C-alpha cells in the first residue's frame, strides 16, 4: 500500500460514520467516542463528463464506507489542526470560524461539511468543505440566493499527526441555497489536479448551470473558466402558455490532454437539447382566451460543439459556439 493509499484509508476512518456528527454545544468536540450516525453530506449528483483522475490520484468513493462502523476513530486531532476550537452542528457538520470573504481581515462563523477529498500523487491529502454562515447554535443562515462557500485544505500525515500545508478559506462562492453544486476531480494538465464544479440554481422556473475549474496546485485557487462556460439551461418550470420560448439544453464537457508545453488541456463541450417556440398566432389565441393550452410550439433540435483554450489567465471560447442561453 503506498503512502497516498494509507493516508486516504486513515482519512476515511477519521471522517466516516459519525466522525463529524455529534451534539450541538459550543464546547470543543469530544476527543473520542464510538461512531454515531453519519453526518449530513452534500447530495452527490451525476458526475460531469470531464475525465476523472486515475484511482491512485482521485477520491475513492468507497474508502470511507470500508471503515467499519463503531471503530471509535478520533477525528478531533485532524479537525483541531484545521479549525482550532470548533463545535458540531445540531444535524452534524463542523461549526468553526473562517475568514469572512466579504470583510477582509474579519472572521465569520460557518457550518462546514466535507464535499470532496482526494490524495495527490505526492501523498498530500486535499479536503474541500462547503460552508454556510451560521449562528452560535450551528443553524445555517441560508436563503435561495445564498451560494455555498468552498474552502480547501492541503494536509500531510507525518509521524502519526496531520500537518496543514495550505489553507484556502472561502476561496469560491458557488451555487444557491448554500450548496456549491456537483464537484469532481479532473486532470487539468501534466501533474495538475483540478477541482471542477457545476453550479447555479433555479429562479422562477428558469435553471442555469455553469462550469468552474480550479487548479489545486495554485497557492490561491481562482476561477479558470471565467464567465462564459454555461453548461445547462432548462425552463421546464416556467414553460407556460404565455412563454414564447422554452429551452432544455445541456453540455457534456471534458478536459483534453494538454499539448506539449501547455499548462492546461483545452476544454471541449458537446451540446444537445431543444428549443420550443410558440407560434405568434397561438400566443395571440392564448392572450385572447386565457387558455394556456392553445399554445402551439415548434421544436428545434440543438446540437454542436465548442472548444475553450486557456489564454494564460482564463479559458476563452476559441472555436465553435455555445448555444446555451443565459437568462
């Protein structure tokens, strides 16, 4: 078993069943105890079409489950290394102080849950937590338009103890309802592990999702996809009789192998879906009668591809067209 595998299995024991679940007091979490029910975790949606890293360098979805329940594994030292004095929320998760992204130099209280983890080829462990602002009791203060706040920590186990090599607190705000969307690990380029996120939300029946990419090796991870990379538009929840256009379009994306000398590979997208347009006459009939069922729609199939190239700062659309509409 290599160093990365040992670190991952140890981490799986520490953060699996019950490691992040406890009572809701503001006292420091207990140092030990038998495993309880698993802490609430972000829902795992279907992985996007980007290439996932080989097993040796990617998060193992089964490793935590292989740790037998009731091991009494103590997560307190690891969490103490990450968060100092912390508490646990009423329904699980860690309550800790992190840098406030809206007030430089200030700290805020956040309810944190682990949403992604991987072991790098060098043996370093990467943990990604989603955070929601919370009160002293660990209750999230989240609204529809509230994004999830991602924090990333790089650690290494040395001499039986966890050493924090890097911390990026609240480095990205993604998604809605306090959740950052679907996360996955991808190979951005030679020796470069990327964190990918598909995030967005639904407003009054209009759903939009965007792709974000972050380089884990970057000391200060930043959004690499800019603002152009929309990967889904769906208006099913708003496609009533008086709506002229209805959309259901999505992208299947992947990171291509990097060219010789390139830092990152190109991002390729293939699109599929449809646009349904109500005829002018039927819209007039709907308005006159008030009967939404009089709308008559014609369907246009949508397909195509696009390629995004990294220009040294962000990815830019280099060829093809992204047909997904922005609402």
